[in-house]
C-alpha cells in the first residue's frame, strides 16, 4: 500500500514536470532563451531557481547526515551560513552588478564573462573545460544522494531511481533549457519550502525525538551542543565556508543572475532567496543534526543513509512521506538541470561555436541538448563509484570555485585586476583544490598510505584555502604587473548601478 502511494506521488510529479516542459518549451525561440531565459526572469522565479540549484538531495542526504554525525546540533551552523553568506550576501554583493554586465554585453556563460573582462580567449577555453569536466562529480553526487533515498523509502533498485531523475532532467533541458527549467524550479521550490516545514514539525514530534522538550534535552548531551576540539571546529568551519562562499564562484549559480529582468527584481530576490535558504538549508541541517537522538554509535547507518533512514524511522504520515519524496526528487532534478545546462553550454558556446563561426543559434541549441545527454550519462557512471556524496561535491565545488571565484568577484569591483593577475589566481586556486581530488584518485588504486587517505577527506578545507589564496594572488600579481599588462576596462563596468 505504502509503495503504491509513493509511486503515485512520483508519477504525478513526472507528469507535472513533463507538462511544464511542453507548455513552456514552446516559448524558447533563441539560444538566449535556452541559456538565460531571455533575461526576463522576475524576483520569485530567479530566487527560487537559485535556491533549488543550490540545495539538492546532496545537502539533505550527504551534508545534513554527515555534519549531524560529526558535529551534532553544531551542524546547523552550515545551514545558517548558507542562508547568510551563500544567499543574502551573495545576492546583495553580486546579483545587480552581474545582471548589469551580462545584460549590456549579452553574456550567456561564465567563460564569456572572463573573455570580455580579461580579453583572453585562452582563459575562456580553460574555464569551459574545467567547468565541463569538474561539474561531473557534482552531478554524480546528486544522483547518489537521491538513489540513497529511493533505496530506503521506496525499496527500489538504485538504477531505476537514477534513470527517473535523468529522464526528467533531460526532458526539461531538451524541451527548452533555462526557460523551462526556471518555471519548473518555481514549482519545485514551493514544494521544497512546504515539504521541509512539514518535515521539521513531524520529525521533532516523532517518538525518537520527543518534541521540543526532547530537542532541549538532546542539546545538553555530548552529541548536542558539545565541546568540540579545535580540529573539529576547523573541519566544521571549512564545510560552512565552502558550502556558503563556494556558490560565489559556481557558474550554475552565477548565471542565475544573468537572467534577472531588472534591478528592482534583483533587489526583491535578495529577501526571497534568503528566506528560502534559511528554511530549506536550516531545516535540512537541523534534521540531520538529530541523528544521535535516533541511533547509537552501534546502530548508526552509513553516512549517506542517515537522513533517509531517519525519515523512515520517524513514522511520517503517508502523505507527508510522499511530499518528502517529491521534495528530494525536485531538489535533485533542479540541481541536475542547472549543472548540466551550465556545463554543456560552456562547451557548445565557448568551445565549439567560438571556433565554428557558421554555427547558427538553432545548431548551437541542438548541440547543447546532445551534450546534455552525454553529460548525464557520464555523471551516472561516476555516481556508481565508491565515493561518499560529501567528498564528490567538495571536489567539484573546491576546484571550480577555487579557480573562478576570485577573477569573477574581483572583476565587478576592482578595475586594476588584469589578465596576468586573473590567470595566476585561477591556476593557484585550481592546483590547491586539486590536491584532495588527486589523493582520492590515488586511493582508488588500493593505495592505503595514511597521508594520502587523510588528504582525500579534506576537500572542504582545501577548497577554502584555494578560494582565499586565489583572491590574494589575483590582487598581488595584478599590482605587480599593472604598468605593462593593465587592461582598458572602462567599457566593461562603470561601477554605477541604476536605482541604487
């Protein structure tokens, strides 16, 4: 009975998404519609599209469970950080300036941004390759997170679940790209907010937690707000900073600003995005932080199964269980769409069309759709490796944000930043963040060296180091080479934003 009901919810969700794809897909007429939605997105559409791309089953399953296991209730700091730094501050600092630049220069991708700002085709090419290659493990982590949920809640093979989200994501992308995806994200965002709110209430009320009184008692235990050693605080803060500031350099997040209609919508989007993050991320991490209330050290499930098993053991009402299932699928499909479209448009527009001048908008859109299918298959293959969700995501975010956060953010405010500084910052961040990912690859060949294994688990820490080091190197090298390598960038951004 339960499985029939949950499958009915899943089928209803698929039908709704297909309908959105067919209806909205007819409005997609150009490559700008396909990649940035015709730059006509309102505050709610932009903010919820940003939020649903930000938070997927990776957060609910991988990060919420992992931080709850390691840090107890202190893990909630990750959700608060995501809301304050990854949403409120990001929109406050970046949204309006990025929209202004992208609109005036008709930019569709982050690599195009770099080419215009630094007058470097080579930097655009490098950015496109890095984005496509290292978006794959992030996409794979989305598959893996949702597969864990489906296996426990639906008792279905992991492969079947992966195929479902892959097909839905591919249909949304093929039918209309960003234009369809943004409308679907709006619906999925509403489901996520409604579902998380209900999930918090029912999980807190369940027998294992014991209501608000049970949460208060739990906070006083060694697994609640306990005293943590310095190493644990460093690890937690690295996770908070990477998952918060890491979004500042991720192309699938940055390109959400490209499609905002005007400054007024960008300003409204700040509040909506922040509220969404506080509810969804704060709620997700809070639920994960209660895991020690459900299990002892001996009965604790594997890290990637903690939250799904908690939901199953909470005896949630059947209808809420269906909403939670759709919530997690919605979060995952929206993130998968954003990641896939960003990675594939980088290749089709910035690598191929840039070199094949005869390619029309129609051919470029067709090529992007084909690449989307290839990318989703590659992600599926990587998802089947024995790598924890948190590690896969941290490698991807670390390398991409470590490489591109500094040259993107500084470009909006620091006119003296030049090509040499940008290149030095990009390469510094890239190679620092590459260390744990390389260590992980080495361990896959049965290397058990303690140092290598330890490095493989420090993705968030190296990501933070990469982002800070890249910022410093960009500024220092730009100042050292200012006289001979400075660029005339007055045409690019004046520093004046309308309706300021």
